[in-house]
C-alpha cells in the first residue's frame, strides 16, 4: 500500500484518480483549498503561501503528489485582469513549486510527482494566461525531473485535450464541444478515466521521468 497526496481531489480528474488509487488499495490524502473537517483532507490553498508554509509541520511520508488542481480558462486578452493572471500563475505554477519545496522532506525514495498540463500548452487557448501557465508546467516538470533525480524522485506530466464531462466541458456550448471533437483523429474527447489511467501508469513506471504524455486523440502529436 502506498500513500499519495492528491491536490484538487474534489475536481473532475482529481476525484477519478483518487477513486482509482483507493480501488488499488492505496491511501489517498486529499489536498483542498477549502477547510474540511474530514481527517483525510489537508488544507492547501495554492494561492496562499501561509497554508503552503504550514506544511512544514506535516509529517506523513508520501509515495507521491498529484497536482490535479487548476483554475479554468476564463479571460481573453481583452478581458485580462491582473487578479486573473496572478491566480493562474499561483494555482498552476508557483503554488505547486512551493508545495513541492516544503513537502520534499515527506517524499520517500522512488516517489513520484504528477502535473496536469494541457493541449493548450502546444496549441494555445483563448485565455493567453492558461496556455502560458500550461507551457510553464511542462518546463517545471522537466527541470524538476533533473533536480529531483538526485533524491530518486520522478516527475511527469499528462497533457489532455478537452475532457468530457469536466467543469470546462460543462461550461461550453455544444458547438464548441463539437469543434474540439472534430479536431481529434478518433472523433472522441478525453475522459476522466483516460487521465486517471495514464496518471496511474506514470506512477508505476520506474524508468519514466521528465515526460509529458499527450491524451488528445491525435489532435496534437507532440514535439
Ligand atoms: N477539464 C479539462 O478539459 C482539462 C483539459 C486539460 C487539462 N486540464 C487540467 O487538469 C486539471 C484538473 O482539471 P479538472 O477539469 O479536473 O478541474 P476541476 O474539476 O475544476 O477541479 C479543479 C480542482 O482544483 C482545486 N483548486 C482550485 N483552486 C485551488 C487552490 N487555490 N488551491 C488548491 N486547489 C485548488 C479544486 O479543489 P478545492 O476546491 O477542493 O480546492 C478543484 O477540485 C487542471 O489543471 C486543468 O487545467 C483539464
């Protein structure tokens, strides 16, 4: 049995990977920006350095951290506010980076870190900050894979296209959903199962590190 911290465990992808890990008899600790009374939750607000700093007191040894957290694309260039820019950077990049820095002491040898990037890192997004932070996650993944190899910790990333039935999908018009489907080669969207199964694969493959795995039905081939 292994112990994983899933940050964003209440989300579409986070809840599916949590379910899969539990079904495989692993222990899952859920990180949430909300304060839960349930003992399986720890309070981690990626926009708040004080909650991240408090993790110094957290002693649970971990076999991995999965960042399934996120803040969906919301603003085009014309609408772009400073608040939105900061939130995007904090939730996707600086929050995870600082969390890893504090929780490094908890990560066991052979532990694994997973980020969720997006096809937006490669093809762009109507929200320029979203595409930007997803590109940054790819770079963070690769640089941490090198840095943390000294600690025998692997770092990988998945980059899904639009995920069926996710919060972003539900907020989209049918026309937009169909545009995404038609851009794939298999005329299908990614599912939360596709994402959870790929995360689980990356957690178990001891010779894979620094990789970004595309889950997009051939919408983008990778480079
Ligand atoms: N859905 C898609 O189509 C799609 C496609 C490509 C990539 N992705 C990426 O996949 C990841 C997960 O997406 P999703 O669709 O599962 O998202 P989601 O359902 O909106 O869930 C996002 C999670 O992030 C957590 N969160 C929000 N603000 C936070 C904060 N300040 N600190 C810590 N956690 C915070 C929330 O949990 P709490 O409220 O409990 O904190 C929530 O459970 C995101 O990074 C997203 O960009 C999604």
